[in-house]
C-alpha cells in the first residue's frame, strides 16, 4: 500500500482517512429529504430560492439558497421553469380603445380590474384553446372556457362565467391584448351589457398584460403535462 500511495502521489494519511468508515450526517440527510419533498410538492417548478423558503417556513428548518442549490445538484433535480427570452417591443395603441390600465397592476380591491387572454393546449389529436379571466387583485382565475376555435364566443363564455360567479359586479375594468376575439363587436357588446370598461394593451407589447402571461407560464410549466392531454374532456 505504501508503494501504491507513492505511485499515485497520495499521502498515506489521506488514504487511511478515506478508508475510515464515516458516520452519516443526520442533519444533511434531513435537509436533503426536505428539499426533495418541496420540489415534488411544487411539481418540479421550484428553484433553489423557492425551495429554501418553503423548507424554512413549512418545517422551521434553516436552509439557505446556496445550500438548497447544492442539495438539488446532489439529488439531480432542476426547476422546470422556462428560460427567459427576448420579446419584441411595440407601442401602437388603438385609437378607439386606449390602454387605460397602463401597467398599474397593484389594485386595491377585488373585482376592480380583470385581465383576459387565450392560450392553446394539446388535447390528443388537435389543439384546443383556453380563455381565462383573471382578477388582478389576487391573481386568481375567476372565469374560463375551452373550445376548438379561438373566437369571440370562447372569450365571451369565460367573461360570462366570471361575471356570474363574482355576483354580477359593476364598474369593472377589463384589460386584454388586441386580439380580434377581444375587439370584436360581439365581445364589446358583452362588456357593455355587464357595464365594464375596456382597456387594451399596446400592439406587440406583452408587458402590458404581463399578469396573464405569467399565469399561463405557471399553468403550462407547473400543471399541464409536457405532452399535453389525451382528450378534450380530460383537459377540461
């Protein structure tokens, strides 16, 4: 053994330390288990910072961001959040429907400002479209609808569901992008019927409706399966 240590340029005391049986680190094992549990609870969406907060607040175990990242690396787990990408900026407003919200997302009470948008979800053999109405106060979905056509009938159904579930509120501002399913006569008549004020984002500027963009990102990365659903009814 002395000869081998000399050949491989390893000190004999280091070799003896390596051969010595090591006692398991109980604290490290507990934190490792809690990190894995928190990651599973989040559906694989939480990163090191979020996992550290979850473990500290839920289990009253002190865990920093960097140690959480080290334990995640050891467990070979990563956050499934998408990487940031560059958006094209735009600035053209509609003359007839101005951007009344103007990125003032910090509202003070429920049913003051609602946001809407449409996304697509794979349903086995074709894409289906999901329209959502979000209450900006709590960032909570208050209405939704699904169909195979991204038209005004779809967005009007989501709006009707929100209006009925929230007890027919009045003087609500509804904000969305410039999609035709929000600027059509049919949809604007529905807003007039519910006594709502319409606000429209500037063209090509996703930040004007960023709460909805963020909601759909969370929905698709944390909830919807990566391969989509097997059928329309399952997706619903």
